[in-house]
């Protein structure tokens, strides 16, 4: 997660009012949410999800990331984003861990689900929460 930065403290937000940061790991296993259109067909594309989210100001506050030098303290700055300040004065910094290859949920096995659980366990002490992006073909 971090080279030298403590994630338990708070940072000054852009308006100089202390803002608490929450850190979330987003595990992208695949599924429609991360697909891109190619010749009118949706298909998974490696390393495109974080890039697409960084273009959406509602899902990434680039000004805050730059002003706080957020990227200088991260092991994977290209996959880390920060949400705009919430009404409760909290910033959510989230890092996307993308599986390779991205999986179609209809092809996932119990071994794949065990890998997800092991990754949550591995990073449990480093994050405040986890989001698992997983297709819906096997959730019925």
C-alpha cells in the first residue's frame, strides 16, 4: 500500500479543514462493470478500469491527489483514486487490484472465490473496507 505514509492519521483537505481518509481496496475480478466496448461488443480489457474512472470527477478528485502528493506515497499510483470530499468530511482513497486475467463469473470456480477471500485476508489490516467487483452470472 504505502512506502512510508501512515494511513491512520488525517490529511488536510484542499480547503485546509482536516478531512479523515478511509482506505478501500477494490478487487476487480472481471464482469460487465469493467468491460469496454470494442466493435459493439463488450469485452474485458486489462488495465482500463482505473484509467476510465480517473476521467470521471465524481469518482476521482485529481486536484486533491495532486495537492496532497498522494501518488508519491503509493506502491501503485496508477491504480489509486480518491473520491471527492463527502458531506461527512471524509475522503475515500481507493486502490484497484485487478486480477489477471479478468474472469467471466460464469467460468469462476471455488478456487477463484478462495483467491478472493485470501486476498481480503492478506490486505485486511491495510484497508478500512473492501469492494469485490464480480460478474453476476453466478450470483443467482
